[in-house]
C-alpha cells in the first residue's frame, strides 16, 4: 500500500487518495484546492502515523484549544486508518469467497 494519503471531504464523508511520495501528495492537495469536488483536508503519512492539515484547515485547527486539537487530530487519523484498511481488504482477492467471482 502507498505510504501517503490525501484526505478530502465530500458530502460530509471522508475519502482518501493513496500516493507513493510526499511530493505527489502535496501536488494533489494543491490541485484539490482548485476543484469543485470535495474539500481537501490534509495528508496522512502511514509510516509515522502523522497527519498534516491542509492550509485552510491548519488555520482553523490553530484556533482550537489544545484539548480540542488533540481530539480533532486523533479523529482524523482514526478515520484515515479505517479508509486505508478498507482499501487494503478490497485489494486482496484471496479473501473474496469463491462464489462471488
């Protein structure tokens, strides 16, 4: 699985786009700011398990109390990890029952 995920929000639901490099992820995040599809949130690094908020969200995040920053950070990291796990399960055809082929 690719190390980075660009996270965006569309219709109150989170989605991610896997990227193999940080450079590709940052380029994709910048492009996402100029499209009407979804609201870019930030970049998740699966190796370090850290999340970098996008420019618009970073400003809002900085205005929160430290406790709320912790809750928001944990919530988005948990959400991205769930999305990545779902993708990983879908990419494994050996787990699909034979009758579904």
